[in-house]
């Protein structure tokens, strides 16, 4: 609900606005009570006295749900902030879906299995912060790109598997970050949109790290001449994380400039595609496209930093 409220001058030193009666009553407030007022520039957040949040429980009847649709349903309720998810199941496929969904989500545990009903409890506390999660995802992305340089030299199967496993872990942290974004009340509402952009961009960077690693393995040949290009991209990503963590417009502007420089270096490698044919050419094209998209996501993060600092 959005309402307009008139500002009154009180005593010559203060300005006063009235609060909606329904909001006051719904939050158990009365005349003489205190509220918290937080200043976010153009936003002013008025918060009622802190009330213990009621536990949120949802019941899902999976009778008409497939394996994949049940996973999507559980993930959706996780992101929506539910604490307990009770699922009525009808076959082993649905049981496996619940197990897989629990593995995908940080803090989700099957705590009760009654045969036909499975209870998933979500254990997420305030030790998790958006900044910490974003920093963690960012560091993982940097190590994935660094290891990809080694993969360009040796096509080491262990390194490839390690990159893929980290991409799965980034997905888990991505879901956790989105859940926290739903309940975050201590940030400027405008900044929450930018945080979502940053989280999504880093998740996509992780996806492309795994995608280009897979393409390289399918090529079945090392390409050490590309290490220089990937080295440049790794530096861009490190600079991007620095811009976000320090909330520095100056560093963010430098990121955007470095991304443009990366694109100019990348053009020198585009001719490699024409040295191969068939599947090799297609996989190399996918690899180069992923590198380009990672650079683009770095630019997106830098723009979000500038927006947050403006």
C-alpha cells in the first residue's frame, strides 16, 4: 500500500508526519511507543518494535508433481523464506527429488521421514551475510579462472572436475543469497536491487567457467597461447571484486575500462576459430563466448557498484 502523507512543522525545529492507523494497529503499537527510523538518503525506513517472527511452514502435496517440478517447488519455498517444508510423496522418484533439493540448498536438512511424508527443515541464521556470501562466490570464481589457465596447458581431468564441483557450490550459495535478499531489511531498498544484480552476475560467471572448461575438454587439446587472454580476464575479475568490497566508484570505473581493453585483446584470438572445423570449431567458439560473457558480467557488477555509491 502506498500513501501520501503531508509534512507539518512542529515547534520550529522538527517536521512531523502521521503514521497510517492500520499499520500502527497491525504492528501492536500505541501512542507513546517508539519506532526505529533509518535514513537512506531519499528513503526513510520506519520500523515497528522488533517482534519475534513466527515460524513459516508450508505443506506440499506432490501427487501431481514430477521429479523436476517438485525440486522447483521446494527451491521456490526456500527462496520465499519458509522454515519448514512438509512434502506428501507417492513414489521413490519424489523421494529422490527431495534429497537432491536438500543437497542443492544451504541449510536444508531432511529431519523426518515418515514414509509418505518427508519434513525438510531450513537452518539459516544471522551468521550469514550478503557481503560475506558474495565475497566467497567471487573468490571461488577467481580460483576457477586461475585453474582454467592450468587446464589450457595440460587438460588435467582432476582440475576439470574441481571446476565443475565449485560451480555446483556457487549455485548453492547463490540460492542462499537470494533467500537472504528476501529478508534483508538493513539496507537501502535501492541497493538490494543492485545486490541481486551482483549475485546473479557472479553465479553466471561460475556457470561460464564450467562451460568453457567443458568445451576445452571436448576439444581434446591444450591451447597454451590463450593463457595470456585468460590472465587478463582474471585480473579484471579481481579488480571487480575489489570495487564491490570497497564500494569504490574509482575502481569500478577502472573495471569498465579494463573490460574494454580485454575485448580488444580478445579480438586477436577470434581467428583461432577458423583454424578448426566441425565440433572443434564449435567448442572453441563456445569457449571464447564464455570468456567474453564473463568480462561483460564484470562490467555489470562495476555499474552496480557505481549505482550503489551514487
